[in-house]
């Protein structure tokens, strides 16, 4: 961003001679030229669908009466909000737990890789990324097998009499949260690693030279410098985890359905497109609000740096 | 016929078939949902006045549309749609693993019945198993159909239910030409002819059909499971060990409570919902969903579940899972039918009708049934399967002969009238308001 601004600024302060003006204009166009492929992509594949989604969310009608038509039907919003409030709250609660657990797991891990990984850094990082090489759904299905009531884990523990026979993990909230955490761990780990990797190790040594304890050095030097990574990790984990539906569908049971499952049901099996769209819009707005509150608390500067880090 | 020997004789092939089945059950999950869900408004013609409009559909007259009924809508002229010669190819969209398959000498997978069709007619059938769920498939076609364009398909397979109804209601499928289905007229089972949701088979001809009943793992239950109430009894099925098919369960429960879903209203729906809530409160339910229950049942994660006949039968007869049982519940079971339809704008409706009728040739239908193990709309297939069993016996393929006999003897493939009388189709919701009310009653149970 900063570079683009300086390019534009440079062009604006260019001299008045015609030759330079042409050059200036061309230079002024460069950033737009650079932005246009991405911008065009976003307009077609983000902005347009977004507008369509909002448009759909205000429709009424039904499949059996000849389809849906646009009627400014705001009731879609109030109706889904009152009916699915619990699912929104549940999704956000699950997602918060997921994000914190993932941060707790990923921070020490990436910290160690960044500071002590040495020549193994990339291999270790690759190991974190390994799950990405397997389809999301297959990975989650494997969990069903691993955590099965008589599967390798629970079956063994039950065999040793360490667990009661009717103990189970699947079809509980624990399984859903654990599944999401596992599936989103790379999203948490990568930005953290990038931020920690960039920290100048000499700063830590300098802190120690100034008689900081290891803990103080971490708290006063490493932690603040890694905050952009934490911010990015939080966003990259929290936002998609809230809308996740695969884990709840495959690992959950009664009472663990998340808002993503409801949206999927509405869209694919109930064919209730307006309500599905209304739920999506609400979810999006909620996420934007939560993310901006979060950015405000952490400071916009951190946010920008976090964005840059990613 | 080598192919079938290959399939049955070889243990590894059985293993492959098991995987195929598992996947099919997964994919069918969503689809069967529709059947039971029956957000389907089955046209005004269903239920009471089905006969009145059914006759109209039978003659293929292009007139006489009476709003949302099974009669041919005025927008279509059958003579015009089916004019001329068949095109050189037919595009056929079906569900995965729903057609006989074999391997040729080079190991290439092909469909013997389609090869036979090509041999007889010279028409190429471009068969693709792209339908994973009625809703999803319909969702992809809808914008095209709405715009009045061709979907690219000449045949699609849709379960009786909401999508079937929506397609018919909105004139998004062509009415079929009754003069172009001699095999169907001669061989179709009684249940495949003139079904209540499609009087006179105006829009669809059955591909296969099946039953939603109860499957259980006798290792994990306390005695045999025989009725619906067992699924809400922790002493019988344990805590958190029961799987329920979300979209089949309202109708399934109603049937078992002695309510005919077809004539049910909000009061009866609430009664079924109360049972479902009671079941949920009893703590027996593990998940509400639509797929892979079979794998879960095999893994021992489920003691009992709502299940589709073909899936459990296959495990039992062909894969020899002898602890897995399929039960026709004491008080009834849910019936559904998958139908071949011709989407509006299809480029080769004449060829499509040829293909559809071809599968009502008993020999051809047998090829399919021996492979898919669902209920064939051609009853004569039973004798032919027994004949193949004898042939297998003569050839020394004892195991295969036994399996074919078990297949032919299964009441789930060849139900008698008494059996069918204990099944019922799902509720036919007729308006969006009704559908909304239905949703409001049943969805909170599975979604809560």
C-alpha cells in the first residue's frame, strides 16, 4: 500500500511539461493497472455475489408457488434471527474456544520452530502443513474412525478399563470443537510462524544483556513483536471456523449444529434461498463487527501490520 | 456374463463393492432425504382426486391442464416434442453406482446394458453419475430451466418428493409420450404405474425404488429390534447409539404411529414431532443426518438406525455382514421411488424415451437389479435372477447362485401386496405455506 501511494504521490508532484505529464499519467495509471486483475476478480466473484446474496435475502415466495421474487421482505431477517439465535451464539462460542485452543497449541510450536528449528525449519513447517495435502472431508472422516466408540483410541482405553463402556467422544460438542481446531490449526500456525520468524533474534539477546529474565524478554520483546501474527491467526481461524459446517455435520450430534449447518440445510435441502441468504448476511455482518472491534482493541496499526505479515 | 462372475467370485471385488455401497449410501443419503422429507407438494392430483387427473395424463393429450395437477400442461405439445427421429446420443444423468458396471478385457469400466442399447439402436448414451442429491442437482439446473434453456441432459433421475413436484409444476420437465413405452406398458410393476405423485406417469418412469426401515447391529442391541419405539428405548439400543434420517423421519414416525402421512395435517405432524422429541430426550439419538450410517453401523458406532433397504440388504446378502439386520418395523415403513424424467429443452427426447423404455425390458432390468439390489420396477426380473442363479449353479459358482437366490427371495426387492400395503409414501405438501409449517414443526428437532 505504502509503495503504491508513493507512486501516485510522485506522479502528482511531477512537473507541468507535457512530456512529463504523459509519463506522469502513465505512472499514475500503473497502480490501477496492477490492481485491476485482482479488483476485477473481486468485483465479479465477491462484490456481485454479495449484492446477489443481499438481493436474495429480501425475496419471498417458495418453490411450489413458482419461485421467489424480490419484495423487500425484511421478515426473513427477524424470523431467522429469532429462530436461530442459539445457533449463532453456539457457533461463535465454539469458534472462540477453537481459536484460543489453536493459539495455545500453535504458539509454542511455531515459537520453537522459528527460534530453535535451525535447518529443520522448513521440514517442521511442512509437517504442520501436511494435513492440507489431504482433503478436508477425508481428514474429518478419519477422525470418526480414530475417535470411534470402539476405535483405536477409545477402544484401547476401554479395553484397559480406563473408560466406562458407554463413554464416547463422537457426537458431542467436544468432538466438534476438537475437529475444527485440528482442521484450522495450520491457519493459526502459519501467520504466527511468519511473525515469529521475522523477529530479530538479536533483540532477545539485547534484552538478556540488559538483565531481562527469559520470561521478561519474551513478554516485553517477543510477544509484542508477534502480536500482528496473533491478530492474523485469530482472524484467519475465528472467521472461517464460525461458518464451518463440515465438522459439526460429521462429528457432531444432537445439539451441536452450527450456523453453517443451518445455512447449508436451508440452501440445499429446504431450498429456502431467502432465509439462507439472510442468515449468511447476518453471519457476515456479525463477523465484520467482531473483527473490527477486535482490530480496534488491538489497534489499527497492528491490524495493518498483521495484514502485511500475511 | 463373465463380468458378474468376476464380481461375485472374487473376494476383493466384494470389498470394492462394499466401498461402492458405502459411497452410494452416503450419496443417496441426501436424496432419500427428499423422499421422506416430502416437502414435496404432490400436485393437487395426489391423494383424493388422483384418479381424475391421472386418466388425462395417460393419453398424452396436450390439453387439459388444470393448474397444479398431473395433467399435461397446455404449454407442451407431445406430438411436437417427440417429432422426428432420435438424435445420435442421449445424455443421461443418474446417481452414482446405480447402473450395472463391468470391465472389458482392457480393464476399462463400462456399462453392459448401455453397450447393449448402443448395439440395438446405434445411439450413444453419455451416462454420468452426477446426481449426489436431488436438491443440489436441481439447484444447478434451476437457473437454466428458469431461463428456458437446455440443461444438456436428456434424462435425469429424481426421487418422488419436492423437487419432482417443483419440476413438474413449473413445466421444467417434458411430459412423456405414452405411445413410446411399450415395454413399460407390458412389464412395469403395479406400483410403478400411475403412482400417486405422478398420475398416469405423465412426467416420470420409475428407475428403482426402495424402503426406509430400521437397520441394526445385533451385537450391540439388547435383543432384536422390531419396532419404532425400540429406537427410543435406551435399554434396547443404548445411549447415543441411534442414527436418524433427518428427512425421512417425520413420515417414518407418522407411519409407525398409525398415521397415514398422505392425509396427515399439522396435528398429526405435531404428534410425530412429539415422539421425535421424546426420542431425543431419551438420549438414544447419536446423530440426525442422511449419510454413511452404514459404515457407522459396521464400525460399531451405531447400534440401530433408520436405513434404506438396498444398503443393508447388500451388506447382508452380498457382503455377509451377518450381524447387520434390516427390519421392516412392525407398524410400517416408508416407500420411495426414483424416477427418470426428461428436462424441458432436452435435445433428444425421442432417444431419451427409447432409453427409458429399454430399461423396462426384463432382461435389461435384470442386469441392473443384480448389480444395484434395489426394488426393480420390472417384476419379471425375479424369474430371470433365479434363472441366472441356476446357470451359476451349473457353472459351479455355488456362492453366487446362493446370493442370487437370496436376492430374488428378498421381500424388499420383490414385495407382495400385503408387504406393500404396510408401506406408505411420504406426505405430499401442496403449498409453500404447508411446507413452512412442516418445517417449523420438524426442523427444530434435528437442528436444535
